[in-house]
C-alpha cells in the first residue's frame, strides 16, 4: 500500500457503523506490513482514579467490542475489577492513523478463553501458567525453574489446560474516535458516539 499520498476521512465516505470503518483501517494496516498492527495501549484506573497504561494485543473484535487476554491476577485486572472502564489507543504512524476507544470492560466467557488459549503456541501456554503477572518475584531463576518443572510435566502430554487465572476481557465501546493525519495539522477527527442502539457521527476540530 502506498502510504505517501495524503489520506482523508470524510463524513460522506464514512460507514454508519464504526466497526466497519475499524475493519477497513485494520486491514489497511496489515496490508501495509506494519509490525504488530494489533498492538494497542490499554488505559485503566483504580477506584480512586489513579491511572495506569500499558501495551496489549487485540485478539479479536466484532460488534460486541474489542478483546484482549491477560492474567486475572495482574494489576490491570485488579483495576478493572475496581473500575470497569477503560480506554484503548491504536496508532499506525506510517498511515498517520489513530483510533481511540472508550467503554466498559467485562470478562469474556470461559469457553471463549478456552478456545483462544488452545490456539496459542505451546511455550506461550506454559508462560501463562508460570508467570504470576505483576507480582514481585525473587529473581529470573524463579520463572526458569517453574518453566523447567512444567516442561517435564508436559513432556509426554503437550495439552496444557487453561489456568483459571488467565483469560480474556472485552472492551465494549460507547465512543470510538478515528483520527487521520492531514497537512498543516488540519487533521480529520470523526467520533462515533453511541446513543442507545444508534451511532452518531461527530466531527471534532483538530
């Protein structure tokens, strides 16, 4: 994909459903060969409003929302339990495109988490079992010893059950903003805002 020509984002060309536009942009990022186009910043906050942010990978989306996976005992999970609101940001610099998502968060079903877990590489499955994510550990050897034990345990039985402390969340948006960089910093910003079952489209000044 030629990323040198200026791209635009006009109301007349925008679909009425933000997920359709998201799919178009995501496929364009993949077609452009960008590294980790699924990478996104996940911002959460405690009940007291103390913010926190980190990079995660989007592992699926549909009209219910955007899915990521993590350890349910991690810091992000603790914050979601206290305050089930989150924001996501995806940024694809060569295309000068950014997507900002705001919404509520809930766990996905155990069946969905099971299905995804068993698509992961064997080593990634073991890593989910081994790591007490976000907890203080004594040293690197702690992880390596636990991994060695699991490798022995599963030497003849490669099927790894999904640990109960690991699974997915879905961010269910009430607002999705699409940002398209333009010349002279007169960027295009279209925000889809949910009003009951309808998405309203609003242009924001850059």
